[in-house]
C-alpha cells in the first residue's frame, strides 16, 4: 500500500486517485495509492485525530486508510500513524498481508521508510504502521547553515545567501535548467542577483 507524502487524505480538488487489484492463486491482491498533498498543513491536526482516505475496494471489500498526522495516541505523538480500516463486517476474521511504501513527491520510494509486509487479522482494527516524522528538513537546514558544499550564492541587495546547486535543481525545474544547463555548456553561475526582493 504505497503512501506518499508529503491535501488532506480523502480531499478532492482535482487530485487523481488510483486503486488496483488482482486474483492470484485464490488470494486477492491489490494496491492503493494515497497522496498527502500539503503534508505540513496536516500536522496542525492534533494527536489522536485522523483524516480518512476515500474508500477503495480490494477483494470485494471496502477499505480506507486512517491517517493520524501526529500519532494515533499520546504514546506516538512524535510519529505519524496509518491504519488500514475494513469497512465491511464479517462473521469470521479477514486476514491480510499489508506492505506500506512511503514515496517522495516524485513517486520514488523513500528507502529509510521501507517496511516489510505485515500480516494483519481484521477481527480487530490493528494499526499497521507507525512512521517516524521525516527529518529531511532538518538535514537540509543543517547543510544550509554549515555552508558545507555550497556552490552558488543569491545576492539580495547587499546580502549574500549560500545555497547548493544540486538541491535547488532537485526542487525547481527552473533552477535545474538554469544551474545545471549552463554547466553542461561549460558556463557557470556563482552568484544569482535577486533585485525585486527586500532582505
């Protein structure tokens, strides 16, 4: 069950949603992609409060993902929690094997969040994963503050701000074209002037 980060799960706003399923050797398999667009805004949801995905169908049953941006209870307040919830009721337990993959904004797996498949018995509503909060912003912040490896500067009036060409290129197609395109041509930009902004 891939989950990507970073609008509220289950929100509309023109976001496309995908689900898929198949029957293999009498066992039904499926996947559901849950996009969390605007992850930082979901962190305003208090501990123990959830946002639910839209319902989806796998194995003839209706499911949805319960997303707790600040943990499902006070014991995991520094984490985000995901629960796979079975909407239908059965006289006997429904057993599943669940795998969750966290994807970045480009749809690529985040290796540090990979989890092995986990068997879940849906006779109770068991949390399937508790994911620690991303600390990528802290790593980028530390890199920026240290200026280590900084290879480009922004000039705003008389002040200069150090930056990393590869990080800018990864985050912005405009910077990618300007900063990496010129490198291929043998040119190099070391200082980028910003004239319409005050520091």
